[in-house]
C-alpha cells in the first residue's frame, strides 16, 4: 500500500478490550460510512450471506460527522435488534451533518446467517471521521457487544 488508497473502499474491525471496533475506509465520506456499516454487519454474520430483499430508508442528523457516524450505526443496530433485519448493502448520502441512506437486507435467519454476536450500541470510544493522506476517508468507532 504505497499511496494509502490500495484496496479501497474497505471495511475493517479492530480489537478493543471486550468490544469490537469498526472502521470504514474509502475515497469519499459517504463510502466510508457505508464501509463502517458493512464492518458493523460483519460482526454479526458473513455479509455475503445477506440477500438484498428489503430496502429500508434511514435518516439522522447530528452536530458533527463523528456524532453522525454513531447515530447512523445505532440506527442500524436498532433495526437489527427491533426488526430482526440484517443488511448487506448501503447507499449513504450526506449533506452538512444530515444523513439519508438506503439499506438493503433481509430478515435474520438463524440457520443461514449463524449470527455470532449482537451489537448493543456504537460508542464514542476511538470515534473519528477524518480525511487523511491522499484524500482517504476513515470513519470508525468502537461497538459495544
């Protein structure tokens, strides 16, 4: 990775005590938020096993990008917990500190998705949304599991 843009966009997880960090890295802020959501869903199951059968619209607003990331991930966690939905594809649109997104997924199937953990909430720990060298965006935080 010479210029920092190899293999973009991508979703990652990072270790953090008993919790799990999620990170989205991409060439745009929107794509970094999408990749952070994929990293979140990857905590639960293999994202490739999630079929795009249902589209859900999600909107949130916050005073800055970092709090917007937490709100976005918590909106997804709410849908997983309350509606038993998993998502494997996202389209995020940002304007100022407002987010509108479409998330595609399907109801959780214990047999097919074999969920490993249930995320409880996105936290402010290791929270950052930054544009780094080469214009690469990183959106990350720790998720309580």
